């Protein structure tokens, strides 16, 4: 199972279904929704948090939250 936490810098993916209980509502309001494109822009020095581009918006999320969101890589 691939998750956002497993992305490498520059990789792009499509977010798949995930449990609303595991993802904060604030992230849902900011566009972190199934079907949206996500790309890893960079990581902090200790690999947490992750800096993401989600449909043109830049967000920083914790690695533990990113590990709850399944993805499908874009070739």
C-alpha cells in the first residue's frame, strides 16, 4: 500500500479513498480530497513534516497523517 508518506521528492500521485476519521477536517477543507493530485515538494530535516503541492495549493502535513492517505502514483 502506497501512502503520501512514501512519496519521494518530485513524485506525483492521485489520492485514493481514506477514512475521514484519520485526517483532520482542516486538511479536507484545504483540498486534501480523494481524486486530487499530490506532489512532494520537500521534507523537513528529520523527514517530518512533509511539504506538499495539492492541486496547486502548498500544505505541510505530519508524516503520521500522510501515512494514513493512500495514493496511486502517476507515471
